[in-house]
């Protein structure tokens, strides 16, 4: 499939004028390959043969038809006995050859079957098989991404950008350039294969390139700009774990989007980007023609911060500047305070303007079991069921007493306001949470004592801070189906830091568009074609 596309993908390792794009209709082949984005070769799980994967693009209102083919063959993704001891056989199989694709931030209203959350909405795709993800984006535009939603598989490389353009974007007159060359991806890169267990990433990759701890002076990503132009940069946190503090020396950024939602313009010179988060920021290139450092400094408790030898960096190069590394220095004086982010069109959070004033209030109390090395939410560790939750619901099981996994499912009534109260956890934190199927009003962020009941930012991924912090969000139940809520540090999802909301399960079958027959073939093939039986005995 798309043989010419894949040939281009193999040659393209970073975004720019020659970046490979597909969509809204196209083929995405998942395969193994040796790559060395930081100068050190390792096997990886790749979309389209490169890291990051091809950019998927479309326009608001498009129908996306993305055929995902599993061509994985590399058994080295399973050589870690600690994983065998810690995880169930179901999760273990997910670490290797199988896979599923999640389109992060897409609501999938009426197409819950295309959400791609393994064992929540579908069984994984086995090797030498494919599945067509078919969904509409009638009301959404902005900056999104895609990744494996199968255990820790995306830590080994299966991640890429997804952008939905809007011909009626309210900010069109504020920027001159917005294309594949203005996408900036931030990713952590690991020397150790994900099935071998959690580790700190020694490398930060910006648009697929970076330098590692104790490494050599490998190539850095270069973003070339023309003087006196206004660029809309789409900043995407492709991270498996690490949050990054992002800056462009000597340049301010005007934020106009957070996680696919338009925001009031807000000028900053640095911002933290947590795993799963996205921003659009307009940058005016009004500085002298030169080279300037782009920095993406990781949180020092999660990875290796610092800029020695050009680590955690890329180059912002004005056309006409010499092809050399920058010598700039920069200190942030206008960092992003997320409490200052507001929706462009003021939107009142659903429910009454007081803590606990929603129809449904769900506390999210995180904890860690040191002896078992598992996380819990409300005293329950999430474990994947043997049958996807969507299939359980379509088969007529609607109540939490019958739905699996027990203790990690919450039934939500339709047409109701829901308040989530996240209590922070310092162990492994701060923990960024992503909700499938919805965006939410952030009425209180983790670092502010204030509540905003008038015009908070609306997004789908939020950090929940540390032990003493409280984060409060609201959303409205208008999208029937099972929706995953989880920490987006992939290691922590794998250790149980998840719940699922069964939203109006009685109405799910009617709310769904017709589900294609191949969807129902995924589970029999998965159950019959496990390639890892020798590791599970």
C-alpha cells in the first residue's frame, strides 16, 4: 500500500517543506525499523517508516478514512521478564506485535468504534492484518496527534502529528504561514526498549532530531523562517513521559489555541507542554537575521535537563543566516500561567458555579502502591478486560455491576454536567490527564487557588500537579459510549492509572453510526493469533 509514500517516509526524518503528509484518506503502515535520531541506533515501532510518523492532514468537515496495517515483526520488543511478571498476558501481548491507533483529541461523536483505545473500544490489530478507521470531524479543527494506544508501545516510536485546518479560522488574518513546516513536535526518546520497563529518556527530539546525554554532535532540527513574517507554529507534546519547557530565544509567542480549542490571544515567552498537550502560537520574525536557540528543557525529575552540547535544542534560523549553531542566551520573563488562558468565545462551564455544583461529581484520588509498583484511582488499579468495553455495552451490559473491569468504570447519565476533581500526586508526578470523547472546561488548574466559572480554557489534557494541588474540570455528557480517562505518562497507564466512563450506555447502540463488519473480526483474530505464546507459558 502506498509504496511510493513509504519510500518518501523512510527518507524523511523531520518536518519541513518536504515533510510527508497523508489524509484525510490514506494508508498508514506500522512496521519495525532501526533508527538513530540521536546518533544511537535502536529498533523502533514506526508509522510510515519514520519518526515522527507522516503528518495526517484534513479540513474541518472532512471524512477521514485511514487504513492502518500491522506489519510488525521484531520480537525484541518482548525480551523483558519484569513485564511478564508485572502485567497480565493480555497486556503483555500488546507490548509486542499487535496495535491500535488513537486519534488524540478527536471526539469520535457517533464513531466510538474508531477511537482506537485498546480493550476499551476495540481489540488490537494483529500482524499481517489491517483495519480502516472511518470517522468525521464535522465540528473540530486545530492541532491533534495520533499514537498507539496499546500498553507502552508508543514509547517505542509510534507517534505523529494530525492537523485539521479551517478555512474560516478566526485568526487567519493574524498569521501568514501555517503548513507542515510550522509543526513542532516535542518527544522523549529512550535507549531502552519499552517492554524492558520504565526509564528516563536521555534524549529530547524536536521534529525527530536531537542530541543525547554523553552523545556526539548529531544533527539538530532546523526551522527556517523569513524575516518579518507571522508564523503559526503548532506545538505538539508527543511525549511518552516528559513535560518540556519550550522557548525560542529573543521571540515572544502569542498563544491562540490549546488542544484544538481557540483561545484569547495570550503573549508568553515560555510554556510548559505536558504529554498529550498541544498549542498554536504566532511568532513574528522581527529579529536580526541570525540563528536562535529553540529550547525544550525537560522536567529534571522526569528526564535530563540542560543544554550542554546542544541537548534539548533545535535551531531557529532566519533565511540568510550562516549555517551554524546559535550563540544566543535567553531567560524567560513572561512564562505561561495557564490560569490566564481563556476560551476565545466565552463559555460557561455546565452546572452551577460552585465546587460540587454539577449533576455528577467524580473525585479522582490518585495513589501509588509501592510494593506492587501499581497506581490506583479511588483505590482501584485499572486492568484491561478480556472483552472491549464497547462490545460489552453493545451486547447489553449497561450497569457497573456487570461491566468490567470492576472498580474502574463509572456510569454517566446523558445530558448531565460532570465535575472531575483531580487530587494531585507527587509520586511520579505531575500527572497529565487526557479525556477521550470530550474537551472540558478547566475551572481550576493545579497551580492556582482561583476558580473560573465564567470563561475558562477548554481543552482535553491537563496537568494535575502534586500532592497539595486540586484541579477541577467540567464537561457535558452529549457523546454516548465508553470513554477513557487516563494519565498520559504512558508508563503510568500501564500501571493502572486509568478509569473509563460508560456514558449513557443504554443509548450507545443508537448513538453509534453503523459499525463496519471488520470491527467485529478484530477480537476473534486477536484471540486466535497471539504471536507471543512462548513468552506467556
